C-alpha cells in the first residue's frame, strides 16, 4: 500500500486530475461505442397514428419489453427493432391495433337505447354512417386517411319539395388519384346514403385541391368523362406502340407521342325505307250488287190527253236489270325503320409521332459508335405502327416515324448470377451505413488510443522510480549508486570506481541470489530499464 501512496504523492494533484479526466473520457467514449454498436437497427413500425392508437401501441410494447422510439410531438411515428417489425405488426393487427380512426356502427354497442333521445340517436346514426364510409374509402389504394361529412336534411310532414342530401370528403393521399377512382368514391358514398346523387359529393385532398365539385352538374361530369376517355385512348395506343417498337430498337430507345382527336357531338338519326318488290296481301274485300227496274204502263201522247179520246189499254213494257261486282285487295309493302344514336367520344383523327434511336456498334477503341438505321427499317417500323393503331387514311390519321440520335448513349448491362464475392461487395443501403458507422467508430477508437492513451502511459511509466531492495553491506552501496539521479552520471562512475574487486564480487553474488529468488520481479525491472534506455 505504501508504494501506491508514494506513487500518488510523487504524481501530484495536476497529473492525477489529468489522468482522472482522461480515464473518464475513455470510459464514456467506449461506453458510447459499445452502446451504439449493440443498439438494434430501428425501423418504422407505424406512422401517422392518432394519440389513442399511439398510446395503445406503446402500452403493448412496454408489456412485451420491446425497445422502441417515438417521433413527433404526439408520438405519431413509432420505431421498433427492424428484425421484429413483421412479427410485431401481425401481433398488433390481431389485437386490432392500430384501430381505425373514427367511430362506426359499434357506437350503438355502448349505452342504453331506451334512455337516449331521438336527437341523440339521429346524431349517432350520422356519426356511424360517416365513420363506416371513411373506413371504406381508406380501403382504396393511395388513400391514407379520409373524413366524411354528410348533410341529410330532416324530413318534415306535408313537405312537397324535399332538399337533396350532400356530402363533403377530405382525403389524405399517398400520390394522386385517377379520375376513375374519384368517380368511384363519389358513387360509393352516393350509394350508401339514401337520396344522395354522385354529383352532390365534393372531394378535397389534404393540399386543398378540389378533386370533385359537388356543385357541378352532369354536363361537367360528362366533359370530364370525355377528357378521361381521350387520355385512356392515348395511353392505350402509346403502350401498344411502345411494346412493338421497344422489341425492335431496344427498351428506352424510342420516344412515342399519341394525340387522339375525339368527336364530342351526339348524333341521333332515324330512317324509314320501303321495298316495293316485297309485298304481302294483307286483306281482300268483295262487293256484289244486282239492280232490276221496269218501264211505265202506257205511252203518253197528245191524243190521249184530248177530251173524249179513247184510252188505249196498257201495253207491255220491257224490264232493266243491272249486276255489279267489286273486289278490293290490300297489300302491305315491306318497310324498315332504323334509329341510330352515336354518342360523343368517337375517334375523329389520330396523330402519332415516333422517334427511334440509331444502332450502336463497337468501334476500334471498344467504345460504341452511332450508326443510323436504314430507311427500309424505319419504313417497316412505320407500317407496324399503322397496323397497331388501326390507321385510317380517310379519317385523316397521320403517322410519322423518324430516326434521330438521342443525347444519351445506351449502356450495356450484363445480367449474370451474382457470385458470393459480388454479394459481399454489393451490400444493401442499410448494410453500407452500418459498415461506415463501425469503421468511423473504429478509427476514432484507434486515434484515441494512439494519441491520448499511449503518450499518457509513457509519461506515467517514465516518472516511476525504479527501486531494487538489497539487504545490506556492499549491496547497499550498489543500491545507493543505482539510486543516483540519471543526470549525475560522473558521480555514479566515481562511486563504482571506488569499490574494490572483492566488494564487487560479493555484490554480484547477492544480485544473482535475488534473481534466483524473484525471477519475475527481476524480469520486470530489466524491462523497465530497457524501456528507459
């Protein structure tokens, strides 16, 4: 214990304070390195949680004893060890966590229906309907969150003109919705609410963009439908052309643009045609008439009118008979009535522009050299494009295919099975960050050891006095000579010179005995001497 106290006394307070500071710094540094290396890699377990869902998930993780981190003011984002993420998500989903935001029809599972008023029942029914619609809308792709507001007018007695319901929807999206998805949401909500029409549903996203206007009528919806149809036709034709051309010139070596002009007019025509050659007897009417008439009894003359004239007797008169037959036949002529309705949205004209890159052949220096494509190859590509779009010259369709050099040069990529060495040399992004982190910590540790610890140890070891305990006699003289300060080299030589040969032999013998008795201590002393020299 005394040597330790002597060493502490000789070091002094300043040196002891420096050693304590360095020791604490090293302990803290190595503790940080160990904790940082042993800390598990964290990943996002859930994001954008409500406060109730976040607290429920945290309570479950605490009960399991799983380390986690929270981000955000209200803990909306929860991080957990990346290796445990799939298992944790499945376990929490089995417990209904995180719960769906909003309340649905389960609101009627709580409370007493007999004690609640009619107003409370109506409000709860409206809340439940809004919550169920929000859950249904969140099931659509790219919809992260949804909130539904319904306005259902109260039905009154003896009311003739009833107000129509309306709805407003606020969406939080991951990306953009297609027009068809917006229409699907409107029809979904309209189908779930009695009396609600799709055009009375307004949709707004989290950035305040109006996706669907509830004040617009069917004409505006029809216009939007035509625009969507035009975009769909252009996209479909572009995909067909790209699939054909890319197989010839290579992927990414063609640029295609399709413009479709649609006829938005709605045409309704009616026509009626007759076929005189094709007739069918419809009805026949026959009429027969016979008429018989007789003449007067006598002839009227002047003599018969004179007074006293003799009246002649009746003379026979001839009879007149008439026989009349009439037949009427009605024929039905073949008649065709045709009604045609051509809805708007027909393709009026197509314009297609295709630019293909040339071919690249290896040059003398091994670098790719551009080579334009032959004209006949470009013509064949144009013929294929015309066939793909259903080219109609009478309609005024235009197809242009040109060969131009692209600004970027294609790179040749060889697809081969990755070997073990390639797999090790191609780590993932997380592995690269982990390797860099460990390398930086290792370099910092090495720098601290070489720049701080090693000089400090040298300084401490150099300041320790080297003592050898020798019993008595001439050994004391040798010890006294050895304890002389290093700078007084002349005095030490004089002291040794004053010793006779007999004393030197006795001293040497005692040193030999000490070495045999304590070999380990002797080796340590020799090492210190060698280190000092």
